[in-house]
């Protein structure tokens, strides 16, 4: 089974090393890990590098049986938008999505902590942040469109119980996702074998 | 033709009014505008409100012929992740995506301005931000997965030429997207009629 390893890991200076570590952990759990591209290759000269990376990642997503997404907040209160795009793509293609964040806590608490809390509750019953915009209050770790795509297969996001020292590289939650994906995919195979 | 109106507009205190303005502009250009949900309805008691909103938005995306996404940066340097999810979903379902941002300028400049610029160029040839992570340098307005999904149908993101007073509510770029979508969809209908 092939897993697409979505996440902002590609932006790390040691992205190649991190990709290898993730692929080795995948292999340990019986999976092949497909690590997305950022700028590792020279494209066909008729297309831009940006388009070549996009096409390459979409082809890998198509090839994958499931996705493990690193949804750790990236340059803001939420996950990396490239990763969110890929979660949406995979969901639309019926692929199970598993995900983790190396930052504990809910979206509402994080927005209030990062952006600041609005003094008053909105007239619409929604909590607001200091930026004057509402904050989703569903006990989810991020925007509900991303959160519910994971919950759709019964696997909630994996979060650390305590603060993680290196949120960009810690592999404990990633490895927990691999265990969850393994159990889920074995279960689905048994169900489809019975049918 | 139906357009799904993706964007963080749902988080505005006047979201209902903004949704109506967008739907009226859609109607003016011959479209039906499908405005996403945030918390406007009471779901079936067997599911959570979060799940009901997710399912409702996915059903509207399926129903839509194309998407217009508000990709104005939201609580960080990038677009709203819920919107990025929806762009990914729509792209996977083969629906043309049009988009706008009410903030001018490229992703690289915005990251350097917001996060801070790293002094040195990376050894990998990529520019870095002060957070120690690489920044895509493809002249796009945001992460390439989102940017290329728009370019795939030949329609680049619409951005303002000058600073916009109310980036959360200005409709000029949205209306430009409607014109682009109208021209694109008329052209595709002509092409499919010829075939």
C-alpha cells in the first residue's frame, strides 16, 4: 500500500533527510511512502518548475492508496495550504486521510492565543477573535473542512499530549498515524474480502 | 451554471449580507451562486453541527459547475485552509476554479514582510524566511498547489493593482472573476458543442 506524505516538511532545509526518515518509518510499517516534491528536479523545458511540481504531486496523490498529512500549523494559526489542498483532493478521490499535528490544543484556543480574543461574543452566537472575524467553535484542531475529512474515516487527528521539542521534525505522532492507517487499511481489506 | 463561492467570508460578522451581495453579483452575470455554510442551520440531531456543515459544503461543491475562491490571506500569510481544501476538492472533481485575492503582491514578498527574511540564501538555492523554512519562489501569489490549480484552466488569480481599503469585503476582484468565469464557460460550451 502506498501512502502520500503531505505536509510542509518540504520547506525544511533538511527536507530530503526528513523525507527519508518518513519513508523508512513507512517501510517499517509495511507501506511505501510517497514524499512530495518541492524543487528537486528539472522539469521538461516546456513547462514551468511550479507546474511540473504540481503535476508530479497530483500524480503521486493519484497513485497513493491513502494520505498521511502533517497538519502542524505553518506560518499562521492553521495547517499549510498546500497540504489542505492535498487533503481536499484526496478526499474527493475517496482516499482515506490520516493526519497529525505536533502542536497540541484546539483551533479556538490557538486563534485566541495568536490573534487575540474579542471581548464580546458575536450577536450570532459565535466567538470572535481580535481581528473581528468569527472562530469556529467545534472543538476541532483546525478548520472543520480539514478536520472532518479525517473524521470521515473514523480517524481523528493525532496530537501530542505534551509539548513537543521540535514541532517541525518530531516523528511520534507521524508513527502513530502509520499504526492507525495500518489497522484501518487491514480492516477495510477484510471487509472488502467478505463482501 | 452554478458557482460555489469558496472563501473565509463565512467568518465575517456580516457573512449573510456578504453572501447575498455575492449571489446578486452572480445573478447579474447569469450564474447561481452557492454560498458555503458556517453555522446557519440546525442539523439532524444524529450528527454534529461540524459534520453537517462539512457534508453540506461538499454537496454544494458537487452540485457546482465551477468554483470562485476568495484566496485573500486569512490569519497568516496564506489563504484560508478551508478554502484551500475546497480548491483541492474541486480540482480533483475536474471543476474549473477561478480565484482572487484582495491583497496584491507575491507570496515570497509577503512571507518576507510578515515572517522576516533570512539573511542567507539556502544551500539548496531556495530563499528562506526568518523562521528557518524555505519560501517558494515561483512568482505565485500563494503556495503552488493552490496557484497551479487556478492556472490549470488558464485563469490566473485576480489581484488588485492598488491597495484595497476593505480587503475582507471589496467586490471588484470577485466581479472580475465572474467575467473571467463567464468567458471561460461560454468558450468551453462552444468547444463541446463543436465536438
